[in-house]
C-alpha cells in the first residue's frame, strides 16, 4: 500500500485536534504514556513483516538490515524508555547553596505540547518512531510526517500508527515538501527534524516564526582517521561494512578516510577484499546490498563519480537495472572535488593519505563540524587526543556507527550537523520543559532585601 498525499486543507484541523488532545490533560499520566509506547512496540511487532517487505520494495533494503537497523534497534530503544520513564518523569532534586536555604529546589519535567516530527527516508522506521517515542514519553501529542521517498513504508506506518496509538493525539500526515511546508506554517511547541542540512535551514527559519524549539538531526561528511598502529584487517572490514550498509545511505556512514601514508595501500587492498567477501564479485547484483533510493540520488552519485581526480580501486557505476552501485573505493581524490565537498550518501569511499594524525586533524578542522568522527588506533591516547582537538556530534573509536546504539549515549549533531540530542533520557529531556521550581518557607523573612536601602543593608548586600 503506497502512501497518499494528505490534503493540505486538512492540516490546520489535524494540528488543532492534536492540540485539543494535549490541552485536555490526557497525556500527563504515566499510564497514557506507557500505553502509547506499548502501541509503538505493537506496531513494530505485528507490523514487522509488512514493514520489512515495504523497506525492500522502497529501497531494496535487505531484510536482515531492516530487522537490525529499523525494527530491532527501535524496539530496543522504546523498551529502554518505557523501563526508565517513571524515574525520568519524577521531579529531580537540586541541592541548594547555603544562601538559597532554607529554600528547596527541584526540576520538574513537563511536556511541551504538540510536537512536529519530520523524518527522512533512509531509516524510515527508526527515524520516525524513535523521535515519536521520545515525544510521547515526555507527554506530548504529535504530528508525524514520514518521508515521501519511501511511499510503501510511509503508508504502512501511517495505517499502523492510526490503529495502535491514540488517534487524536498522534496524527500521521503524508507527503513531500509541500506538505512539510504547510505543516511548518502551523504553530507547534517542538519541531524534531531529521534530514539534510539544507532543509534543516528551511525548518529553522520556519521555527523562528513561532519561536519553536527544535532538534535538528542533520547530515554532513563524517571522516575517519586511521592511525599508524591499527589492526588493518579489522579496520578494513569495519569500514567496508559501514560504507555499504544501506548502500552508504546512512547519516553517520564513514564519508571519507584519512589514513597514515605507510598503510594506505594495505588498507585499500583490505577494503576491496572485504567488499568482495561480503557481496561477491559483482556486488551490484547482490541481494545483500540495498538500492540507491531513486533516480535523482543515483544521478547525484554518478556525478560525484565523474570528476574526482582520484583512482578507482573497485566498484564504479550505478547498475541502471537494479539501481545498485557496487561499493566503490576511490584513492587520493582531489580534496577540492565535489566528492570531497558534499556529503556522499552512497557506497563510495574516498581514501586519502596523510603524514600523521596532526595532518588529519587539521584537514577535518578546516571543514564543517561533522556529525560523527571515527578514529582507529590501538593507543587510547591517540583517540583521546583527536576527540579533544576536533568538534563533532559524536566520536566512535575503532568501529563505525556503533555509538548510535547505547541509549545511555545522547545522539545528535553540532554546527552544520544540527543541534539537540535524543536516545534514552536525552530524547525525553529534549522534548520536555525542564522546569525549575524553588520553594521558600515564609520564615525566616529576610528584611535585608527590602527598601529602604540603608547604609548597613547596602554594605551587607554588596559584600
Ligand atoms: P531531506 O532533507 O531531503 O528530507 C527530510 C524530510 O524533509 C522529508 O520528510 C522531506 O519530505 C522533508 N522536506 C524536503 N524538502 C523540504 C522543504 N523544502 N521544506 C520542508 N520539508 C522538506 O533529507 P533526506 O533525503 O530524506 O535524508 C537524507 C539526509 O538526512 C542526509 O543529509 C542525511 O545525512 C540526513 N540524515 C540525518 C540523520 C541524523 O540523525 N542526523 C539521520 C538520517 C538522515
């Protein structure tokens, strides 16, 4: 079942319904919130087979990848939220300084209101339901817009969410930029956007109109530093995997590699061998490799491959029949080429030699802050040093992308890669107003603060 674009004229009513549901107070009790989280788990449970099949039709996502990255991870995150929800909802005690006593203080998390969630197509289940779980756990109602580029998945998500969640509190609105634009005209209390940096700017401008807080989960180029002292075999395998999962269409996919010059040839050979081991001699026919999502993206990547000034070590062209691109390794491209300037978002891995880690750090620091930064080194101080001297949304050492997993680690970007964080408690907090409450007894009543300001009072107050 493909999606149907929502009639733009119905959008104000949809938002008004979600606002009424918030205003009637139903979202405050923990029971309602747990029911919605259970509803999301039911969507992932009863809908798993349908969703996995839809992901296959929409983007050729291999079923094991769909289970692992879209269904399983999302369910695990939601279970974590459900387990800790009561603790996160409780007022958080704050210790008072001497001069603030005998007052007491605490932080009271309260819901914000109606959240708008705009999702991308690359992990459409995880990146639609993950933010939604955070919004509902925090006691908000929500309007959700999945991506139009995965119409089958969007349609199924819309139906399942209507069936298993409070339909007045959670609305699914389907369609593309015109639907997003109509939604962004409305006033929301929070906007959670996941997508490209360029559309993130559009969302930030729309949010400014109503002073709406945002979480912007955006993209960019996530670099990899391979130092001189690594296990090259395992490094090569991990990089080949990270660049090929979902055909490289992952926001935190390793974008390019800066490798110690002495190991460049061995690393390239290792990655080429790993790709063949994973996908066989012609990866563009492998069922284990996802498709490029549509013609426009296939053309975009083809252009990046046309003029990079480097040497192709393996892979090369998009297969026009399967719309698959064999994972492609490009050695020593021109750092000024489009391949090295734009987010690649496809299975193409540029590898550049550097003299040392310092050169790699300088290279990265000359460019926009990345969403993720990867360091491979056997020596802990090398990774610590890189983390301290660079700025990125997150850092993962000796692997790629795994830092997105632990719910104890907040996930998000910095600079052009976005702002705000979620996963686990970070998501609950991002979708809450963490309201400070300070309570004073009537006595003692400090007369010092009241005018008239006598000399003695001034002396004491200015001390
Ligand atoms: P996109 O920005 O094109 O679209 C994202 C969403 O915005 C979609 O729902 C789309 O319908 C909507 N949209 C598109 N144009 C719009 C406009 N002019 N006004 C309002 N809404 C509009 O991104 P995409 O192609 O779906 O996803 C790929 C990008 O997302 C990559 O840059 C990737 O790095 C990034 N991404 C980031 C994360 C993260 O967690 N930081 C996760 C996944 C993807």
